[in-house]
């Protein structure tokens, strides 16, 4: 399983919905032009779609950009809309809680889903 490290000190979360057809280049352009942050800073940048069922993360390693995506089947990410600003700063632990379905304002996860087949 691939997950962000809990020891990350700073993760940038863009609060507004993003078109999930964007790939690495489109998200990196968004980081630089809209968020006014440096995409080459070796930081993690997180984006979500309008329905809050798809999340993408982009970051730079020493020789290129990486893209990670998670799609939920039934639930929605508890996106931190209660905080101010276009960009929210989280820790790695808080990001993993968000990925697990926790509402960061009340620390309550969504239910776990069990399936036997994808068909």
C-alpha cells in the first residue's frame, strides 16, 4: 500500500473543486499559477473534485513529478471546508485521517465498505 508519510510536516490542500481530468502537468500549473506556490519545492499538493469522491496528490521527487489518486465507491471525502483560505496546510497524519474518511472538524470516519467482487 502506498500512503503519504505521517511525518510530513506540511501538505498543501486546495479547498476548491478541481476538474479530475487534469493530469500531472495541469495540476502543477494550478499549483504555480493559482496557489502561487513552488511545485518544485518537494511538497505534497492535494486536490479534490466537486463530488468529493476523487482525490489527487501531486509532488516532485528529485527527477520528476508523481501523481497519486484515490476514488471512493460510496462515501465522500470530508473536505475541510470549515477552514479559511484557498489553501489549507495539513500534516501528514491529518492527510491520512482525511484519506481514511475522517471529518477533521469532528474526527469521525465514514463507514468501512466490504465487497467480494468488482463486477
